[in-house]
C-alpha cells in the first residue's frame, strides 16, 4: 500500500528556469517509480525540462534557530564580500 512507501520530494526545473524548485512530494517504493509519479503529477502541461526526486529521509537541513552560529563566521571573511572591488563602467548588472 502506498502509505507504507517512502516519501520522495520532487524538484522541477522549468523550461526557462535556471534552478530546480520544490514542487511537492510523492510516495513510491523506489526511485524509478518516484520519478514516474513525479512526472505524472507535476509535468502534465509540459512545465519542466528536468525532475529530481529525493527521498525525504535523506534530506538534511539546518535548524533555523541555530542560524546565527551557522552563518556568523562568514562575516569574518571580508574577501567573500566584493564591496571593495572597483568595477569598470563597461561591466553591467554585476
């Protein structure tokens, strides 16, 4: 029965998109079936050019309550912030 099957997260890249975005979830017994379910459920109108399916149990996420300790060290590395670089006038949209 499908409720006993693992949950898979579905990510879709649209025709004009540059990156995949989360569009929903499906239950499936394996990756191949998850891909088929994702295709059937989320690309009915030819919205996408690429699908990723990832087992939900395999996703690891940071804790929003610990964001300070996780992201604060980046502020100590000024070379990661290109505020002190001079850009030529010819360079647009940087």
